[in-house]
C-alpha cells in the first residue's frame, strides 16, 4: 500500500447494502456507514430516517488510489443502485435513501461527471439518471450496530437485500445480455455446456485442476474477476478448488436439487454463468470448498494483469518488474 490514501463518499440507499460490494476489493482500507448531506451534527439513525436532518445514509471509503483508482470505485458504485429513482432506493423511500456522489476534490468531481455522462450515453437505463454529484461535507459515522452489518447479521442482511428488490434490479440491468448464437461462436462446446446448460466437465481432464501458475480467474463470459490462485488448493477432486472467491458479492449461491442431490450451486453475478458448487468440506478457517469447472473460467497470469485491465490484483502476487 502506498502512503497516499483518499476518501470516496457515496449514497446509495440503505447503507447496509453499500458496504459489502466495496469491502473486499483490493486497495480498500476501510468502509464506514454514516450520514452526510444534511445540516444536523451527529444525527441518530432515527433522526435521519425521520427526514428531519437532511442527511442521506452513505458510506465513506478510505482507499489507495494506486491500487484501486476512483474511476473503478465509480464503476462499482453505479452497479449497486437505481440511478433513475429520485424518491429513494427500492422499497426504502424518502430523501434519506437518495443516491448521490459526494466528491472530495476537483478530480473526483470531473471523473464522477464523466462517468455519469457515460452511463447516460450507454442507454442502459431508459429513464434519466438523477443521481446527484455534490461537494462532500461533514460525514458522521453511524452507530456501531450499523457498521459491517453484512458480517454481523449475515442472514438478515441477505434476506433484506433480496426482499428489497435490489439484487433483482442489479441482475436485470447489469447482467450480460445473452446472445445464444454469439455465445455459441465464442465458447467451445464444453464451455457452452458448462456455463449455459449447467454441465460438468470431466475431473482430472480440464485446464486448471492442477494449475501451478500464479494469477486470477475471470468468468469466461463476462470477464468478472472471480477467484485467485492464492486461494486455490488441491482438494483431490480433479477440478480447481478454492477456499473463497475474490469477492463474495460477485458470486450468487443457490440451491441445486438436480441429479437427486441437494447442493449449493455457484453462479457469476453478472455473467450468470454456472461455475460449479460450494461444499462445507474445505480447509479451516472457513471450511468451504468452491469446486469450479475450468470451462467456466479464463486464467490471467500475474504478469498480464495490468495489460488485461485487472491491475488492482497485482498486489496479491510478487511480480518482478
């Protein structure tokens, strides 16, 4: 980590849901839930929710721009919200749940405005983008119970996200639009069978089950960074196995009852590719084994991370310059 750090402040509705997507990214030092954009000093959660303070629920991120630049934070931010909703976010209504980018300097303002214009030009949303871009003011950390809520209350957090409609909205607007013919042309037979038809490749006869090179694995369809060789181990099963993903927020786990078994399927968030399954027979401390099909992955060696646009993950490895 470099000695220079910056702060980024984003409002995106319920701050419980805005911590997790950033928290596991490289170069992110701290993510704090809090209140900003109003006039009351040291407001309480109840005051902010009552809309008497003018504040919005927000997160303030301390980050290393040399590892994870502000433009990437902006890209990630837009993927967490409905930027067309001026009345709140999902089932949380009112100004305290508004969206906003609070810039800390002129460069952040420029980048935020550019990213907003790019999103407007993309045509991804039919309605106007209404997210505010405003100067950052005092930020007041929320009560301890609201910090790292996704860790402290994991089950309630997952149920809340799903029930609020946020996850469904994100998948609808940010998932890869699948053109079956284009995917047929792009993917090999086994890649298509695995990712699009929930297939399974042969054990001990696939590209990465015994990979000894260092690097990361991305979704073969969408390019989402999913796993790293720093978390890969030989589970003896004949498929690449990992103790954890690069970020849990890029993985979707769901019950799979096919073949007369009850298993937990793992899919990529935006590519919606079938990846494999996760089991509870892995090593300590988490005890998980992500058993993944090589055919669902593309490997990027540590030497090629910068060239391929994944330079933020270089810090995971020792790279000779």
